[in-house]
């Protein structure tokens, strides 16, 4: 499939993208992402790998459109908290305010 990313034409195939991303370790997903194989990659990382361009040269929207047209599943944002990240807002046991007037958490 022919697509334009950062004003440059690319001939992309689903098998070509799978081969390019094979062995690439996914970075931490904080925004838009795409599922390739069993892994979820940030869109900007995928764009950098498949185009060999700097991430500042293209938009995530260009990559999302291309990946969607190839049949990959794209995600708008992180849907669940990453593993190992505490979900509670406070991890301390003592309040930060005045000791004489403890606040209720």
C-alpha cells in the first residue's frame, strides 16, 4: 500500500511492518499506540522504525492512518495503568499537613 508520511511516499505492507518491528522492544506507551503482533507500541516509535525518520518529522496521525489502512489496531490513549505503578494517589502513611490537625485522606 502506498502512503505518504512526512511528505515522503512509502510502500508499506502488513508483513513488512511486522518484519520491521520484530525484535524491537516497545517503549512505555503514554499516548496513541498500535498493536503489532502481541505487543503494543507507541505510534511515534513505529513511525520512526518503519520510515527511518526522526520522530519530529511526522505526526502520529499520519502513522495511525497508515497502520489502520494496513489492518493494525490503533488505540487513542493508554486504557489501563502500567504494571508496577501504584494506583492510589498517596503512598505515604503520615499526612503532610500540621501534626496537630491531621487531614483525612
